[in-house]
C-alpha cells in the first residue's frame, strides 16, 4: 500500500488496518515496512 508521506494521519490509519486484519483473519502478525524496497516471495 502506498500513501503520501505528508499525510499526518496515514500511520494511525494503517495501524488500524493492520489491527483489523490480524483480528479478522486470526493472524499473529502482519508485515509492515516503512522503507521503499523491493521484495520477493
């Protein structure tokens, strides 16, 4: 997910999404990265 770095509420909004996802799908953790990086799974 990408968001403008100038958005002051983005961190709180994204944290809420992570929390909701963890509870909804019974996950122990949800990956979060704040840097620009390329990943491969």
